[in-house]
C-alpha cells in the first residue's frame, strides 16, 4: 500500500478513529432502544340524550331597580374637588324622589358624605367631593352610592378615581 493510501484508510489521529466508532455504536444502540410508535386510543363516541336537549335553563331575574355611580374626573389632582354622579332606574326609566347617600373609601379611612340629595325626575343625584389631599397620589379610590327606595336600600355600582 502506498503512503497516500495508508493515510486515507488509517488516519493519523487514532483517538479520532476510536471516538467515531464509539459514537456510531452509541447512536445505533440508542435508536434500537427507542420507544415504539403506536396509535393513540380511539375516543369513545359521545351521545346526548334527547331529554337533556328539552330542558330549559331558567332565566336570571332582572332586579326591579338598577343604579350606577361615576366620577366627573377619573384622574383628579390630590387637592381637587370632583363631582360624584349617580342614577337610579326602574325598567330603564329614572326614579325621582329617592334619598341617596355616599361613602368614599380613602386609603385607610372611610368618609360618609354629609350631603343626602334626592333624585330628580331623571333619577340623577350629584355629590361634591373635595379631596383635600386625603388620598395619596396614584392610589385608586372608590365611592359607594346607595338609594333608599320605599324603605329598601339599592346599592349602586361604585364610582372610582385615582388622584394624580
């Protein structure tokens, strides 16, 4: 065999030859021991009983009165005065003559507003709320408003604001 032929068949670095042989054997061993591929089990057939389809779901009851509250400014200054609005309705029509109260939930303390307005013909009331720095910058505040209607209390969705 010529010198060139020996270099081609027997590389100079024998460690590389051993590493290549070992890697090939390991690769063959790993593929031979690999998991077998199988089909997933078939899913059971689902049937719905016709009696189930005939059942009626009860509709939720609509409350007699609904109300909501909101702030004139959702991002007032910490020493601003804002207005809290609220509206009371019955079957989408404003309810007049109902007494309203409001409580502001400042950081660490609650303040019940002294004003107790009576709803106008459209169901609206307003509260003036001087902040006077009582709420820290960037901390959200809520205001709960409720109406007294025929001796029952109707709680509104709260108004909210965050002083900036």
